[in-house]
């Protein structure tokens, strides 16, 4: 009868993770390192039963080709490490939706839809995915997306129109609907640790009836939960449509390289998609929801090779609520219908 290997304590794992993050992230010795986290140690894809500190690299080179200062070694003898290859660098900057993804037809603007800012003089602006429809206590409707798409790190002024579909996703017969206005975003900070990439847009008067919180699979998300390793999750991105996968890390510290600079994020969770699936440019902002429960756990914002980085929704909602000084919560279909009726 096999027994589970002895496990290091959570305190030791976190201490080792922080030491390795400080050693490699943003440092010359860590040019190939994009993140550090904690998760199962794998050997040839098989879980060994040991929890390890994971070091995520763009490409995994043979040990003899790695400089001595860049070799990953554990700071503690009782904590093992696992070097995970991403197979290409982080590239979260949103791109064109080349094909009509599953689940994105219909008149409603809903989770999974293409959205983006409408900037004067730049009609072909970038695009991302509508994550969730939310509301405040006064039943004002908002949509949730990422800072790097909707606000572009402060380059987009508050009050700017948010359109769906985004201009770069338009088909010949479509016209974009300017259904919302940028309300707020949590700043992305250079040289500091970030925890969320998120922005909030307020649905305009008269457009509540065009906005629905219902997901492409017919579900309405009613709860917010904290992700756990092993959670089975679903994401609807405007580029890839539906992806299913598993949460593999919930304490990752990552370097994310946007088109406008490189930023450090902590306390992120990572998802590995089933059947070799990959998130694509333009999926940024998609909500990550539990597969067998109507609960959301995060907001995807950076594809990292075979994994996707997501910020935790509980913190996202808290920080945005503080910025607009109003408690935000998930919207239900009847909220949108009631608001639409009030405006007619």
C-alpha cells in the first residue's frame, strides 16, 4: 500500500515561493521566468502527490545550457521545485476575433461578447471579452472587463463609449452598439505588485434591455467563490468560445508583458485547459466560472502558453466597489428587465 509523501507546511511553501519570486522575477537571472507559484509536482505529466513550488518559464532549456545563476534550486531541503514550460512568452494584448466563436450569436450583449473602447481618431481600437454583468445597490447596471482593454492603463478617459462588438471584430453587416461608458478601473502600477487587472463600464440609459447576465450555456452566475486547486472551470472568451479546464495554482506571482509595459502580479490563479486547449488574444476579461456550480471565481486576463492567468473575482469586486464607493454585486436577468422597463 503506497503512502503519500511527507508534505512541507504551507508556511514553508509560501516562504520558498517568495524567495524564488524575489530571486528570478524581473531579474537578469530570471529572463526566462514568467512566474512562481505553488502546485502539484509533476513527473512526465503524472502527479507525484507532493506539493511543490512551481517556477513557470517561457521555454525549458536543457540544464547544461542554463547559466548557474539561473538554475532553479529550492531554498529549503524539505521543499521541492517544479519547472513548468509555457512554450511561449506571456502575450495578453488583445487581438482580432478571426472566426465566430461558439455561443456568441443573438441580440443580447452578454458574458462572452466582444467589447472595446471607442477612441476618437482610433476607430480600430483593441478588444476583449465581457466578463460579467453586475449592479450596485441602486440597481445601476455595469459590465466587467479588464483595465488593459477598456482603460488601456489610463489612456482611455472615464466616460469613453464602450462598444459591442469591438471595431476590430465587426463583420460587414454589423454596426457597433455604444451601450456603456467607462466608469472606473483599478490602476496598473509599474514597479509595484498588482493584484487585479479590471475595469468597470456603466450601462447607458436605454440600453439595459440589450444587456443580459446570461452566459452562452444558459446559466446565470449567482455566487462568487475563491478558487481552489483542482477546481473544474469554464470560460467563454470572445476569441475561443468555450474552454473547460482545471485550476492548477492559486498563489502564483507572474510577470505580464503588455504592449505598453511589463507588470508584476501576485496572488493570481492559473488554469490549464482540457485537451490541449489554449486561450487566445481577445479572451481577456472573460469570467472564469465553476463547471458544476453557478459561481464565478475570477477574471482571465493573460494567456501564458498552455496556461491562463486570472485574478480572483472576490478581490476584483472589492477593489472596484471601493473605487466607485458603492457595493457591487452580480446582476440577475430580472434586474436588466426592470431597468429596461423603467426607461421606457
